[in-house]
C-alpha cells in the first residue's frame, strides 16, 4: 500500500505542534509543573502524620500525586490547580484510585480558593509564592493546622521540623497573638 504523504505530513505537523504546546503550555500560563518525586511525597505525608480525619489541600496539585497518596492513607484530598490540562489528567488519575470518593480537584487559582477546611496544606512553590501564601494561611487556617513545604521555606515562620533526608519542612499554624 502506498503511503499517502498528503495525509501523513500534515498529521505529523499537527502532532509536533501539539507536543510543543504541551511542553510550553505551563510557561505560557505562568505555572510551571515540576512533580514531587514519589519518595518525597511519602516523606511530606509522613512528617505531617496524614491519615483518616485529615483534609489535605495541595496547592498547585499538578498530576494529583499528593492528594491521591493522602487519600490512600485515609485522608480527604483536595487539589487546586490552575492548568486545565493537569486538572483533567489528575481527575482521570483520581478516578482510578481506590480512594476516589475522597478526592476532588478544583480548577482555579489557589490565591482565590479558601483553604479554611484544611487540616494539612502541602506546597511545592517558590519563595515569593510561599511568602504570599503565608498571609493567606495565617488568615484562613485554624491553629494547629500543618503546612508542609517541599524545597522552599516560609520567611518569618520557624519550621517545627525538617525531614532528616529531604528538603521537606513542617510548620504548625500558631494562634494569632492578641
Ligand atoms: C512545582 S508544581 C507541583 C505539583 C504538585 N503539587 C507536586 O508536588 O507534584 C507547581 C504546580 O502549581 C501550579 N500553580 C502555580 N501557580 C498556581 C496558582 N496560582 N493556582 C493554582 N495552581 C498553580 C502549577 O500549574 C503546577 O502544576
């Protein structure tokens, strides 16, 4: 059978453009996706002792790996993600999890999403975003809530604990001083 180049060439062109868009899409919308390595996900959940009864919010939830792992430990997992492609992908992944009933992914901006029901919040963002989030957490989270950050600290907050083998920091939200 002869190859029909009039079909193959345009199809290859669209595939190549689609692939490039998939790669640069996060940069175009200003939201870089760097997944947390699986062994670090476990460390983040262990340091905060996440389990049944917890409501964990992952801010910038990417492919959903943190909320899925948290739900599989018995917690309720809520992801907030700005990139619609990651939202779709993480929702598909969540549906395949045995803990699917405890999972939700919100498509939106985490600065505009309330985290007041969270008992644990996880973040893997840069320093300047963390500093903006700190004010949000102080306003919305209840004292005793845990905040776990991978890679970056929160300026002005003292970590309650640092994981011995990873750049994972645990913070406990303090009561507001009178
Ligand atoms: C470094 S990735 C971390 C992904 C995931 N939490 C993980 O640990 O594997 C940061 C994620 O935050 C998302 N993001 C950045 N700014 C955001 C915003 N304002 N609202 C919602 N998501 C945001 C990006 O799209 C990206 O998926």
